[in-house]
C-alpha cells in the first residue's frame, strides 16, 4: 500500500528480513539444486555456479531495495525489475522449456515451452501490476477517493 | 499516527486479475501433473503385463526378419496423448515404419510398430547393431517427452 507512514526501523527490519530470505531462496537453494542437476541435466543454467551467484545477488539487491523503500515510488521499478528478472531466470534455468538427460544409452528430452509461458505469466503480470498499482493509489490519494484519514493508533 | 485508507476500486480489480492468473496457472500445472502421473501409471501397468499386454514378435523368413510390436496405449489423463515410434539405421538393411497414435482422454489406442531387417546375418556382421529408436510422447499441447534408445535388441537372430 502506498502513502502509508512506515518507520525507518520497520524499513530496516524488512530489508534485513528480505536479505536473509532472498539469500537462502535465490543463492543457497539454487546452488544445491545446481549441484544436484550437474551431470544429470547439463542444459539447465542452474548447473553453472556463476549464473546462480549473479542472479542471486541481483535478486537479493533488488528485493532488499524494494523492502526498504516499500510504499514509496522508488520501490515500483524495483518490484517490476524483480518480476522481469524472474522471467529471465526461469527461462534460462529451464533452457527455454527444452531439457535433456542422457543416461546409460538412453536420451530423454523434455519440451514444455507452452507450459513455461504459463509459468512465467504471474511474473509478467507482477511487473505490469506494480506501476499500475502505484498509479491507482496516487490517483486515489490526489482525487480524495480514499476515505478521510482515521486515527487508529497513535 | 497510522492512517487507514479505503482500498480504491482499481486495486481490487488488479487483485482480481492476480487471483485469476494464479488460478489459471494452478489449474494448468495441476492438470498437467495429474495427467502425466495418470498416463505414466497406466502405461507402466500396461507394460508390466496388465490386462492388455504389449505384444511383440520377431518373424524370420529366410534372411529377412520382421519385428512387430503392438502396444495398447491408454490415456487416463485430461489431455490428448500422441505417441510416435520411429527409428533409423545408416543403411537400407533396416527399415522402420514410422507409427503414431492419437489417444483422446479416457480412451485407448493401439500402436503398431513394424521394423524390417532385410538381411539379418548382414546386420549381425555389420559391426553396428545399434538402431536409433525414438519414442515421442506428447501431451498436447503442453508437454512433450522424447526418449531415444537402441531398438537393436528387438532383432532376434533366430526370430521369436
């Protein structure tokens, strides 16, 4: 929600929390998934450690920024960037929906491009939704559609 | 002082779209996973010797051998299933008949695969007894699985 008063302490707490969660989610887990996939599914970009680190660091920076600046205009491009980066990440990690495994003389190729389009749909929508959401809030605050402020807590 | 604001209609609309997209993704992924599991279980049961087993025969006539495999493909999933069998060999000594079957949900189809080896002794002495076979299973339109394996094992020197 935009236009809310958020204390600096709360912002820092959110940012630290985002840092911990995103480090685990985007660096630690993908690293071990990549180790598991290495040799099994060589086409997946997750098997390349530099891919995991680069994207993991980018995700973490953007998510921490978005958490720190939550409710402010500057968080909008950060949220959209995370969403778009997720699309690129999923696309690269799955080799565009074409994965292959070769084991003891048998080759198995899996293609799921249409399914991939469906899977990245929420991320694409999230990238579009962030600026739209901000614009709607701004408009509502300017035109005074929102109800008059009520003091709930002091 | 914390300020409570009424959520604008536009935000509710955006939330509605988000929920709709989430439901679509959940439905598609759920149905594909369910279908894949059901089809896999059915085919596995079929190959393990269920009610209608996969029937294979290698008939030797002179030096020519014909390998015939009839597989009943059930489709217990929610999406149409297409199964295609092909193979290739560097020389014309081995000829495969590309075969394909479309099975609608709830139905079953029979895949009739034929492979002809013109000269079995030549095939055995050629030094290359690997026939690259491909089994393509496609759960239209979302997922396709292609398995490449050696069909050379189907060729029995004395027929079977």
